[in-house]
C-alpha cells in the first residue's frame, strides 16, 4: 500500500473569540498583545499538556495577514488564504488548526480566557502533535462622531512541525532544479517525498539520503508555469502521516497570488465588505454525505480522464466502521488500536484484493475534505489511480469543541484480485 495510506487532517475551528487579554493593560499595542497571548498559550500547553510549544515569526506573519483581511469584512476562504500565505512564508507545517474573532482591546482579558478555554476543549487526538503556536492581531480604528473606536481582529494558528529542512529558493522559474534536504523527527521515520505538477501528475521523488530519518532529493521543475505541490510524508506506529506540505508558485512577473491581491486591496482600502455565504452543508445524513462524496470523487477522476469508481458495499462498511472507530476512540490514524491495519481489516472481511489504498480526513464537510485531499500529492495519487476500480466511503458525524458539525471520513480503494495491476505497488 505504498503511497496509498496517506493521512490528512482538516481541523479548522472558526471560533467567535470575544475581546480581552493578558498581562498587558487595555492600552497595550497589538504587538504587545500578540506576544502576551502567545506566551499564555505556550505556558498553558506546558502546564496542562506537558507539551513544549514554540512561537514562530513566519506563522505569526501569516496569522496577522489573515486578521488584516478579516478586518475589512470581506468574504474569505480561510483554508485557501492560509494555504497560500504559509507557502509564501516558506512554512511547510501541514493543516493548521485555526480560530479567530474580534473585539475591543479594553476587554482583552476575555480573549485570553476564551482562547485557553478553546485549548482545553481540544481532544487529545488533535493536540498531541501541535508544536508551534502563533497569534496575529490587526487593529482597525473607526471614528464615530467625536469618539474613536478600536477593534482588534485576532487569528490563532496551531501547527505540527515534525521536520526540519533546507530553505526553498525564491523566484523559482520553469526548468529550475534545487536541492531539498532535511530530517524528520521521532516518532516518524521513512520519509517519502512527492511532487504534484501543474498538469495534475504526481511524481515520487528519489530519496538519496542514507540515514533512514533524513531526506535528500533534487526537485526538478518542469517547463510549466503554475502551482507545484511538494509533500513530505513519514511513518510511525499508527501508519503514514503528512509531515510537510507546501505550494511552489511559479509566476511570471506581475502576477500576484490571490491571497496577495486580497491583502493589497485590504491595505489600499479597496476591499469591499461582503456577506459570507453559507458553507455547503455536505449532506443532512451520513449516508447522504457519502453519496455526495462519491460524486465528488468521480468528478475529480473524470477531470483527470480516469474511469469512475464503483462503490463497493463491503468496502463502505469497512470505511464506515473505521471512521466510527476513530471518532469513538478519539484517535486519527490508519492503524486502529482495535482492528489493526487496513490490510487486516480487509482480509477479515474476506475481500480479495490485489492492491488497496486508504485516505482519511477530518473536516467540516465532504466538500472541504475532498478539496484538501486533492491538494495533497499522496492522497491525490490514490484518488486518481487508474488501477483502482472500486471504492468504499465512510462518513460519520461528530462535533468540534464549539458544537459545530465536523466529519470523520475514510476512503478505501481497491484493485480486485481478478484484475492484473499495471503498477503492482503494495504496502
């Protein structure tokens, strides 16, 4: 199952933080409040999670930019904005946990209190890998008659950083090549590197490192302008996990990214406020969500010129059971403490297979989850693999710490035993 058991988490928490803070008074600057709030998060994680969490200037810059656009009241796709912002700041931390809100500085202590309450409600499955925290605050000042009103917009990012790596060059152009090397940190091992090109094709990059915890490869960019997705995966006892994910944007001069256009318009005062349209619900029932997900999967395969997948009821039962297992036992991995690995689960169900694969995700709905899966090279390879003919889909509903719906999602892919495989890649 090599390249078939990639793991994805999409824990986006949009929380309405009420104003307030920390060890600074109401006259504190936004920069002072950022520093104090970050210290509060680091101290709380140390005292309650026994975790050593660090601040990070690049993360804080992305959080601050997000707050700056939020302050305009404009419609904003938080996932997409932060994906581009983090990549532009050379941050490879995958799938940040995000919450944000606004309020006046004089009620700052309530922000700290509510922020720490959010941290306390995070399940162990979500907090165990967080290593870095960043807080970005943007201040908006409005004059109403003779009074001046200050409003702070706050974005909080929590990320997992399980690798260190050499700097990625700036100003990349088609045809360039660069050395990408580094190491992954315990408990992870066996790094694997993948690159998705603008045409949608994904390559597994050769790892020339000798040490099993290190990676060293040459990234050869093609002749196409556009977006390349670079991904680093590692394995641990619970299966594979995405450790690093970054977009490499090859742009001709004068072609800003969407996030850069939003940020420039926010700073110029030309970004108009807009009502945020309701997010797609993604199914009223779990079964309806699975049916929507099947349509999304086959839509993406059709775009890539690949035959659609047929749903296999036995595989869907397995996928559903694994999603339920993850939700009920509060873990997030391909290897279950009770039912073992995917191959073991399939064999126990008497399903004959030549090759199998699995994607898992946590998200707000199936639309969001499928979009993010397609942006991850390893997950994308599973979804667009022409050898796979059958799929099992399992979606179960849960609630995030704020009481909003979230889903646990499992996709199981199958090459039946009766069909010879053109790739023959197994785990």
